C-alpha cells in the first residue's frame, strides 16, 4: 500500500486553501441557515415562478441576508477552485491514477467555481428586482447551480476512488 499523501508532503497552500474553504463554507451555511426555504432551493429554481415563490416566502431581511452572502460566496468559490486545482497539480494524490485522470481531477473544482461565479452573478441580478420576462436566465442560473454541485460531488468521488484504489 502506497502512502497517498501525508501532512508533511502536502504543500502549505493546499492546506490553507482547504482550511479557508471549510471555514467559509461553514460560516455561510450558518449565516444562511435561517432562510426557509433554504438557499439551495433558490439555487435550483428553474423558472421565474419557482424562484419568485421562494423569494415571496422570505422577508425583506431574508432577501437582504441572501444578497449579502454573495460577495463572501465569491471568496468561497475562489478558495475551493484553488484548493481543487492545487490538490490535483501539487499533491501526489492523483499521480498513480494516470495523467488524464489527474488532469480531470485538477480542473473539476475550478470548473465548478466558474459555474458558481456565473450563478452568483445571475442571482445578484435576479434578486435585485422582480424579473419575470427572462425565463432562460432563471434556467441558466439553475443549470449553473446543478453543474456546480455535480462537479463538486464528482471531485469527492474522484478522491474517494483514488483512496479506495490505494487501499485495495
């Protein structure tokens, strides 16, 4: 069994970006917890009607809370995108899996971050004022959210598959 990665061989920038990611994710989860329905429901709202139904269940303070989280969420996406890139490019985690596998793993979280950035920009615009004549924008926003989550889960599965291979 090969040692995939130990604390002493992981570059400090990987640790820092990972810790920043966890701290920001935990902080934003806590900050958005009072929203009912939650932020995830809004992220995945495909139509103006679905989006509007969620917004109308929120108070003005809830909507302000959601909008206020967006700048910090941009920092979060930069952190997790950087973390994913660094794990793929600067650690030994994916080296035994082949060049193509490693290349994919290196770029999965940065691609999720780009999708998240577009989603955030669209949500910033869509929550500013009611905008019901642009159904494709709502669909694009939800599509970006789905892609972000699928890519993030995909990264976790890539890591898990490498770790399972190493154990076997």
